[in-house]
C-alpha cells in the first residue's frame, strides 16, 4: 500500500522531500479527523457528558500519532527509492 504512494511521492514534484508545501494529500484526512474529533469532544463535554467528551478527546492524539507513523513510512520509502536511484 505504502510503496505505491511513495512512488508517487518520489516524483520530481515531490512535496514530501522538497518541503515546499507543508501538507500533502495524504495529510488532509488525518487533520480533518483530528479536528472533527476535537470539536465533537468539546461538544460532548459541554452538552452531553464529560466522560464521553474525555473518551472522544483521547482519539485526537491517537489520530495524530497514526498520521506521524504514516508520514514516517512514506518518507522512509521515498528516501530509500531516491538513494537507490542515485
């Protein structure tokens, strides 16, 4: 799964290695999910039950941690492919 994505990221217009843009297309679902989880957590905290808000609020660092893991795998694959090509 990640090999196919890393091949696309290893193209000359690669944003992951060139760092011209902060976020790539793979980042948007993770960021949207984290922000949505935070907003739902705050809503649950104030409107329903604090325990539910805390439970959903704990999803935010989990989602962001998963995002970091995916970015590291993609970056490692892109760097490995670039070092093989050189």
